[in-house]
C-alpha cells in the first residue's frame, strides 16, 4: 500500500515539474489525478495538514488556466 502511495507521489511531482516548466495543461491534469489518493487521506485529518487535500483543486485550476492561455495564444497567432 505504501509503495502505491510513493509511486503516486513521485508521478505527481514529476508531472507537476514538467507541467509547470512547459505550461502544459495535460500534465497538470495528470498531476491532479495522480495526487488525488494522497489528498483524500489528508482530508480526514483534523489539523492544518487537511489543507493538503485541496492541492488537486489548485492543480485543476492551473490546468484550466494553462489550457485557456494556450488557446488564446493560438487564436492570436492565427490572426
């Protein structure tokens, strides 16, 4: 079980780094999905660490932002 947790965390960190450096909405979406099992665990805690559970929402907002900015850049380039 712990091995799957570490694999999910590693995949999430790799895709966050790649997604932010290349401004890729797809990799940010993958990062949000792979971080979800970890965040569900932290949502049940009654201390400040429960806010770690909101990380996939932040990653989804970044994915939407990158996707919208990419589409705007393409439409401006076409004009």
